C-alpha cells in the first residue's frame, strides 16, 4: 500500500506526487526509495484529496501538516488546496516545502491562491546563479532558477510567511551568495543539513 502521509517528530508529511521538476544531486529520492523507514514511491497512482484527508485524520493532533514527499507538491495544486482547507477547518496548520517552480508548472502566479492556505513555506534555493543551479539541481524546466526567485518575490508580495533554504553541502561561498539573493528578495535564508 502506498504511503500518502508519514510522521516525523510532531509533524505529519503529505506525499502528494513523485513528479518533480528537479533532480537535485543531494536529494534523498535520488538515492533511495525509502526515507526514515517510509517507502515514498507511489506505485498505485497519485492520491486524491479524499484519500489524503482520510489518512490525516485529525490535523490538530500534529504541529503542522507539511506538503513534502518524493515530488514537488505544486504539481497537485488543486488537491493540495483542498487538503489545506480541510486542515484549517479542523484548526490545523500547514507548511509547504517547494522548489519554487509552482508558477512555472501551473503557468500563472499561484501565490494569491496559496495565501491563507499555506501558513509557512520553505523555498529551496541551493544555488546562487543559473549555471550552478542547473549543475546542482538539474531542472527539467527552462528558466527554473529565475522562476524560483520570481516565485519567492510573489509569495513575499502575497504576505506569505516564507523563506529560502540551502543545503549545507554547497559550501560557505555559495551560501553567502544565496544569502545576498535572499536579502534582495526580503526573506530569510535558512541553512539545512544535508540528509545522508
């Protein structure tokens, strides 16, 4: 049976899709079909909103419901928004972990739709320029680096609580340049440890 939700600590994570517009060198999905003992490759197809909601149960029992599985959640924007409504109706909190390609994937600025649905958002940056981004993140969509910066600007303008993140394995010099990008957008930068 496919894993639609999985718990780590006090948060519940939602595995919406295996589709991703990046194939990052450091991503755990590129190394293993499992994470923390959970098999996250979907073999029976992508779950419906109803299947996810049933799997969540009571969202207020968790610190937050996090959209982060083995794919980019904004490929399933409508499903994600439907689940967010359920979570908020039950007084739960939501977070989106994204590569920032949501506008590119959906062909429009989705930040206004995310406002009020997503309480907190982590936007993975992981490179300070397009050349390094292509090398490290290996995007499948043209213009992905600029799209990530643009998406962050749109989310900031929509007053969504968001930040950039980078993986510590990219090195101090690259992190410093990423911090300058974050400052130019006006959102924080967080450094996260690479998952071994």
